[in-house]
């Protein structure tokens, strides 16, 4: 054990000495390793952070949830929007019938939205989402109330002008979100009494619900002001915990066809969109991005590996007499081989650490401008160091083997 530690320490010192004595040569040789690690770790860290953000946004749409809409949510270059725009809108009565007929449904809610400008005294906030929701919306969506309370059953039933507002709405209009409770919002000459403020959510990457800048009201109140047919109506249905989303989707398709009296030969005039499909598509997309990052990094790592191998060849040549002296004093081939392999690995690790440092600086910079933080997971750091060690061993195996096989007499006489 002590012998192994001694070899490790000597190899580490020799790597540092190589870096100190031949700064330019070593730096240029390690630059490929640095760039390679920077590319792959930068891509992995950014993609992992972005993927987690997008997946969290998808999860916020509801677990095991089907969105019944006239629009198909899977887009593409050949998206036939002219076909879907002619479909009839979703109706509140259809949501009620689904709730009664479905055997696999745990919760169902109706959702409509509009865009308004809200004000309090002299403060005005534009482009606020007005969400009209029915009773079970908070059972499908995670609505965390920071101050006050959520809408109660009586307010849903009577359609009273009560509202729950987002954190940004409360902050922009009242300064302190807590002081918004009990005050009245004004929009289009109408008033809403604030009963709750939603906990700050952060910016969403997708087209989901933006709870930070919204005003949530009972559906019946919304329907008394706006025409639901022209307010992007949709039905959200959450399946029971033991039910697969595909089974729920099939059942809802059958119920909707029955409600709309479609014959077997008629195609659906609605869409049952499974939000779990978004997650699968996202995984495939980010997999391709990661593969591209590996391809770019691979070229840099190959260049870096040749640079480290060149350093090791030169090092073996410069230390030929030292190698001969060590072997003459009884050093085994395995000891010489291990010393040079470890030195090569340490050189690659130094290059990798520089790459990680640059990725850390990149993460700090991007986190300040992107709507999500960039973080370097421990598994990514472990991967980077593993790549460096493996690359160092591969780069140094031939020079180390040459050093280990040297004849001590010939090596000592070499100048």
C-alpha cells in the first residue's frame, strides 16, 4: 500500500514538473483535453438542466392526465390546422357527462382562458391570463397557495367574482403579495375580490399554465362575462392511480364519440391528448442533442490524446538515463509502467479540471440569462474524471511500455 502511494505521489510530482518546466508545450498538448471535456460536460450539463426544467413543466400539466381539446397537441411541418379549427369546441356539459360516465376517471375539470389588463389604483399590469376553472382543477394541477386560500365550493357553485392571483400579479400591483388579500382588482370596468395568492412558480419553458401572471376565477363567473366557445375551452381528465393513461385515453375517446353521436365511419372531431407522450418526445430529442455533443467532444479528445501521447514519448526520451538507473537499482517493469501511466493520467486530469472550470464559469453566465439554472451534477463530474483517466492510460500505454522494456545498461549510457 505504501509503495502504491509512493508511486502515485511521484507520478503526480512528475506531472506537475512537466507542466512547470515545459509550460507552452504541455498547455498546447492538454488544450485538446480541456476543449473536449468542456464540450461534452458543457453539453451534458446544459441538456440535463434544460431537460429537467422541461420535464418538470410537463409534470406540472398533471400526472396521468388527458387533455380533451379540438386541437392535436403534437405539431409538425404538416400540421393540418385548417382541419382542427373547424371542429366544435369543448363544452362544460361534456365534462359533466364524462365525470358521470367514466369508470377510470379520478378527477375532471373544465378550463377556459382569456387575456386581460388588470389594475389596482394607479398600477396596471398588461397581458394577464384570466383562467376560468371548475371545481376539481386543483386536484389535477398543483396549486400552492402562499397567502390566503383557494376558491371554495360555494364560490364555484354561485360563480362569485372572487379570484386567486399569481405571485407576479400581486407583486407588480401591491408590492408585498400578502397585502393583496381582500383588495379588489379591476379589469374592463369589472371588479374581482382577491382571496389568495399563488406561490411563485418561475417561468415555464412550454405553453403550459403560467401561474405567476394569472388570475383564476370560477368557471361560472367566467362564463357570465365571456363566451366559453371562443376562450380556448378544454377538458382535463385525470385517471385513477392504478389506471394506464392509454386505457383512460381509449375510454374517453369512446365516451366523447358517444356524446357527439359520431357514427363508426366518422372520424373524431376532438383530440384526447396524453401529456405523457410529450415526455417521451423530449427524451428522444435531448438524446440526439447529447449524441451531437459527444461527436464534437470526441474529436477534441482524440486530438488531446495524441498531444498527451507526444508529451509522454518526449518524457520517456528525456528520462531514459533515470529509467535505466531505477531498473539497475531493482525497479520492476510493472513499477516503471505504473509510474508513467499514472503521470499520463494526471496530465489528462489536469486538462479535464481546466475544462470543468470553464464549464463552471459557463454555467454561472448562462444561469443569469436563461429561465432555468445550469447545474453540473456529481455524476457528470465523475464522468469527466473517468474520461480523463481512461484517456490518460490509453495515451500513455505505448510510451510507458517502451520505458518498462528498456535495458538498464543501454538506458544508463544514453545521453
